[in-house]
């Protein structure tokens, strides 16, 4: 999974509405993705795009349980100038 996520960065770089994207590893077998979009259309385009499609094709290989996708709305933030 770690290699898949590292390789996925190249796909995400091509998505204009994916404003920020972070692939994280919590422990040996727990991974996560946090990404930022300007609106829900950008979010949906990303989920239906290259990384989402690739994950779907390799799900049996990469996951022992189905991944959870949680949509959240940012209420406050601090970004660099």
C-alpha cells in the first residue's frame, strides 16, 4: 500500500481541483489519504479519477477490509501565505 500511495502522487499532480493531497501511514498496516478540494465537484472528480480507479482495480490485493471514505467539511484552517 505504501508503494501504491507513493506512486499515486503522479496521478494526483494532474488533477487541477485536488488542491492538497496527503498520503499517510499510521502503522504497518494502516494508511490514510487526506485531500482538499474547492468544492464537491472537485471531490467527486478525484474519487472517480485515476487513483480511485486504480484502488478499485487492486482492492483485493491492497486491502484486508474495505476502505472507509469519510467526507468532511473544513470549518477553520490556517494555511501559509
